[in-house]
């Protein structure tokens, strides 16, 4: 048995992947992290037999492949040896590597083989049932669950639920019938929870609440059931009762962080920011070392304009070395709002090269441009592009923004020209250049850039809308304008800019009432000066002059330098404002 013993030592010391597979690279499954774990087993728990030299060599190669983040190679070798040796430890290992990688067919094949070899082991049957449901093999899945129950094992019905989420309603109803049958003989909180969750998916929220209550009778602190019950209450339009219920449950189970955070987020969704903030206060007292809770408090303080408190929490994040880059960006923004530009620059500069770096450098450049330090702003962006060449397009866009904001439109276009020489198919740069050309009355150039965007991205709603709106605004090619704007609207019907364009083209086409409907909708969604100008004009020509004048004057009060408002008011009102 020496070869078997050697293998056991290697598996224990090289890379042991069975209970987490942390060294197998970045593969993931869509199952919960608390995956079914194999029983604690040693070589003495199962019959051992010597491996052939070739088998041992293949298994060692598999382990070393895993160590080198080649889990796919490791899986292939383990699956081969699982079938050749029919050794339970090898099959077990193959199963869990496959599961880790999200290789569902391989997981099913390996778990079924494992069940065949060890028919009284509940683990492979549970895994097989999950994968069979995933593949729509419902009868076979339930047969595995029946065998699992008959052998004295227990099914984690939460895993069964996860596998059922992508199934259709008929399949879920069949699973529900089986779960209902189990509830007659099994007292299991997860069984009742899974049954309730499947009913909720089918819109049966009253029955779901009943089943969640059954689960909570068994385990009153069951967080998933509490949250699901609240969600079903909300689905039944019992919002106030759901909030009261969550408030009570979070007070009963203060140690359940996930429950407390969910309640706080529900409060935020209801725009109850002060209440959400208080909930995060309570959570942070219970979990003082949780950086994410500190971040939530910082952001809520920022949102509630409690700037001193926000600074306190963001600085605490720096002390904790948690989400430091985000904290520095917010502290920089606060400092800039307080006109402490030197401090703002310090915080921006502390953001490390990484996901938050482009945002920090771009915001610092725009801050410098606001101070008329255009050359410094451009230098910041050039240095940032050198530090993160993969993000050069973003920094090029920012340079064009700095230049255009300072009135250097031609230079802004030149910067984009240079960027597009290196990245000719970058649609963001093409779109931005088109908008700049439009401001310089280079209509042909604008159209060419937008046409190129649409060649690359036919469903780019912004480009469709921009081109169509330009035609409509110039009162040219109106049929084509309508086709472009309609396509944009069908792609993105909630965008206020596109809704405004729909109203404007309908006005140009003489459909005044339809135009008004669209323009009112756009103005309600976004109180914008250009939309106000359009709505006022259509109101005026339709005889609703008093309302038009009110809308224009209100908009001008908010935007006293607006050329578009002054132009339309100058055309229609008796005296120019």
C-alpha cells in the first residue's frame, strides 16, 4: 500500500483543494460559498489499495497542475483516473474540482460515479441532485433526493433551491409538489424556506409567507427566511408592515449582520436615509471592525450633507486601511468643495494605481481646470496615462474635456484626433469628437463620426439620438430623423434626452399634441434648460402661452446664462429678457 500512502501525503501537503480549492485559480460556481463539504476522511476510513506507477504519476501531475493554476488540466487527469481506478478519494477529488470550476456536466458525471462507488455516502447524491435539476432532469434529481433521505442523509434544500432558480414555472411546480411531500415527514427549516422561495418565484406570496413562518418556527433567527418573508410582504404591497417586521427582527437578532444590512438597504430604497443611517450606527456598534459598515456610514453622511461626520468616517477608513482609495477620493471632493485645493490634491495623489486611479486623476484634472490651471491639468492626465496605459482612452477623453471647458475647442478635437489614430474604433472618443464638431458647426464632420459609431455599434442609443436630434433641430431630413430617434427610443425609452427628442421631432412633423405629451414627460423626468425651451415653444404655438412663459422664466431663473432659453424667449415673448 506504499503508493497509496505516498499519495495521501502528497494530497495533504501539496495543495489540498477539496474544501475550497483556493489554489486553483479564479474559477467559480454559482452555488453558495457554503458548498456541500465532503466528510472528514482519512486514508483509514476507506479501503486502500496500491496504485500503479502510471496512476500515481498522473495524480501527481494533476496536483502540480492545480498548484500552477491549471485546474482544467487537473480536472481532466482526475476524471480519467476516477473512471480507471474507481477509487473513492480520487472520484471525490474530481467531483469537487469540477464543482469549483463550474463544470456542471463533469460534476454530474463524477458525483454519479461517486454515488455508485459509495452508495451510502450522502454527499455525492446531494451534488448529483443539484446538477440534475440544473440540466432539467427532474425525475432523476428527485430520485437521488429520495435515495439520500432513505439512507439517513439530509438534503441542504437551499442548494436545491439555487439549482431550481433558472427552471421554468412548470418545473418549479413539480419540485414544489415533491417538497410538499417531504414536509409531511421531515421537520427541516431549509425545506420550508426552499418551498416558500419557489412559491414566491411563482407569484404565490401568501403561501410563501406561510412557509417562511414554518421555517421560522423551527429556527426563529433564520436570516434568509426573515428577509424572504419581508420581500413577499413588499410584493403584496405591504411595505409598512414589511418595514415594521424587519425593524422587529433586527432588534431581536442584532448579531445577524446580513439581516441588519438588508434592513438598512431597504430603508435607503424607501429614501428613509436618516433611518438607514441610524441602523448603520447600530450595526457599527455591534461590528466596530467592519470596514464596509464604516463606508456605508461615510456615504450616508455625505448624502445627508453631514460633511464633518462624513470626513470622520472616511478618515477612519484610512486608519483601518480599508477601501482607502475610495475614502481618499471622497475626502478630496470634500476638500475641493471647501476650496482647500491643496488638501484635495494630496488626497487625489494618494489613490493608488488600480480601479479607482483613473477617476481620481480625472477629477483632480477637472479641479485644476476649474482653477484655470489648464496646463497643470493636462500634465496630470499625461502622467496618469503613462502610469496606466491601458486606460489611455479615458485620459484622452478627459484632456479633451479640460480643453473644451476652457474654450479651446479646436485643441480638444486635435487631442481626440491623436487618440483615434491609436484607437480608431473607440466609440466614446468618436462620439465626443462628434459633439465637439457640432459645437463648431461642422455638421458633416459630426455626421461622419456618428455614422462610424453606428457602424461599430448599431444599437448605440446615444449616437442614434444625437444624429436624429441634430436633423430635427435643423429641420432637415425629418423622416430620417424620426427613424433614428424612434430606434433610440425603443432601445432606451426612459432616457429624458431621447424622450425630449421624440417630442421635438413630433413637433417638427406637425404632431403638436403628441409632441406635448413627450415633452411634458421629459421635463418631469429631468428639469433641463433645453427641454424647458422645447416644451415652452410647443406650448406657445399651441396657444398655451401663459404656461409657456412660466416654464421659460422658471428655467431662466435657474440658468441665467442659458443661450437656448434666451433665444427662444427672444423669438416669442414681446420683450427679450
